């Protein structure tokens, strides 16, 4: 049987890191001769890349798989389903009994063997092993996520990621830089560097390896590799301890690197942070954010607050709200603590009941919104660069939208543009004339 007559449907759930993993599987399968299907009806096999970061994400992954299995069962032919990524990594041994609808399970660290799994399910035989391409991405828009590491060594007591994705491992500098160059040559205008803990990139690479050895040096090397193209480089998921002097200088002094920092603080109380197996205190965080704003002009800061961690008192919750308010974060994601199997926090005393958790989460979300809306409105009257992302259908007809440098794609809102035509990836000078919620209205000036 020849793989070239076979089409595969890819479904990706969860975060941008999963999008990158799906892209890797897509490029391996495409190099092995498989086509991509646009729906279940035209697919010979479905690959679902799952998320298991929280219990709710696990449920969504399983529900989506079961809905897909229903759709397949009501069709005229059998279409095997392959479940990949975080759910098999976390619950691997239990899954074949729990989900007989799924033909194969592929853990995150087994995804490079996806061609063999698909070949075997579809009865494809190869005289010569499938070619393994360099990572070749299938990005269509102006933004590409660039994974620089996987896994995590921090073992925050509430988080299952280190058990799902394994120990921290940095990707080599040369493969990151080559991929950045390829993406920009293919039209990408914003590179978003991601990993579970980007700030410690390079720590596990051999000392004698050539090229950059830490994130600051990597950012500079990526920026140099994509010049002279006009490209934005953004880095997400830094931990507070990762903000070294060298990194602050690299962000401030490298024109391509945006003065946008995403630091999930989770809490400000030293006691809660310690129980989370994280370090720091309110004073240290105050000093860090004051320093970032002092040393990096125009600094935009995104953070995360994990609400209602076991044992969080009313006073500690109030202190966190006051800290958010005082720091004036531009963007804050608020997550209610979720009791995750296998984590230390799941066994802690002081689990907070759902009603109080909901109340605290709502209060934090309300504050995060009012801070975020005010930070967005503060851009009205400014002129700044905006990347065009595409067309959105609205009640008044199609509208061009993009995002400004201070808006991380997919999470911080958009800019609605007052022109009818522009290419995806164009970088325009835009004056912001109005705002609503996290959105801005923009008048193109150049
Ligand atoms: S830094 Fe903490 S929260 Fe983030 S992935 Fe690692 S263990 Fe999880």
C-alpha cells in the first residue's frame, strides 16, 4: 500500500507548544508521503494531539476524542484515531482499557516515531525507511512559535508538567537558529520563543558546545540570524529567577527583541510560594518589576496568578490582589487551583472549597480585567507597529485585524484596522484611536 494515497486529519488541543509538536509530526508524515485531510469524511486516519495540563484540559481532550469516535462510527468506513501528546504521557498505561475507541497512543517523547505508527495502522509497507526531515514548519500566518526547550525541572507542587513532559532539555542553538531563519524566509514576521521555562535555556547544553549558552545570547543570535528582515522576537514563560542582568540588557539593546515579558508569578506571598515549591517574596517581586520598568523603556508585563492554592488565607489572597493592583500588570491570566493527580499539592491540607475558590477567582479576574482594559486604553493616542494577521468577519462585514507589538498573539487582544487591503505579515504604523476591552481601533498612518 502506498502512503501517497492516504490523508490524515490533525487536531491540536492545548497550548502553542502542542501546535509546534503537531507541526513536527505533520512534517514527518508529509515527508513520508501522507497528505493532509481537512475533515473526518476525507481522512484515512485522525491524529489528535492532547493537553493534560489541568484536569479540565484532560477532560476536554477525552471528550473531543469520544466525539470524534462517534463521528467516525457514524461514517461509512473505519478511520483509526491516534491519540498523541500529554494525555498518553500522563495516563499511558490506563488508556487502552479506558479508551478502546483509540487505535494507538503516542506519548510526547515518542512522537518522532509517528510515521511507523501510522504506517502500521494503515498497512503501509516501506522498502526504504521514511525520510526524517529537518524540522520544516507549516506556518501559514505571520506568527510562528519556536520551541526552544521541553520538560521542566522546577516541580512546582501544583503542576503535573514535569511528570508529563519529563526533565528539562534545551534544544540545540543551531537547530533553533536554522528554524528561525527558515520561518522568516517563509514569510513569518514574529517569532515567539516558548518552552516550559525559557529563562534557563542552555543550562543543560555541554559547556564546549558552540554558540549561545544562555537565553540572552540565544535571543541576540536569533535576531542576528534573521537580519536584515524586519522581524519581532518575543519570549514567553520566563520565571522570575530567570531575569538576569544579561537578559535584561539583551531585551533592552536588541531591536528585534520586544520589551514584552511574560513572567508567571503565581503568587506574591513568600509562604504560599514556598508551599508551591517556588522561591521569592513580595519584596523581591516588587524590586524585580520596578527594575524591569526602570531598565527597559516601555516594558509590557504579562503574568499569571494561581488562585486558591491549598492553605491560601483571605489575607494572602487580598495581598495578592493588592500586589497585582500596585504592580499594574498589562495582562494577567487567572487560574483557579486545580487538584492534579500525582502532584504534592493534591495531598496538602487546606484544600479550598469550590465556592470560595470561585469567589476568589472572580475577584482576581475582575481586577485583572480592569487593569488590562486600562492598560489597553492607555495606548489610545500612541502610534506603534502592528502586524497584519488577517480578515475577521464582523456584523458590518469583513475587517482587517492585526496585533501590536505589545499584544502577544492569541492571548492579549487585537487591533482592528481602518483599511481594506493589506497582506498578512505586513508591518504597519498605526495610530490607536479608541479601545474596548483588550481591543484597539487603529488608523493606519504608514
Ligand atoms: S515552572 Fe512550575 S508551573 Fe511551570 S511547567 Fe515547570 S513545574 Fe509547571
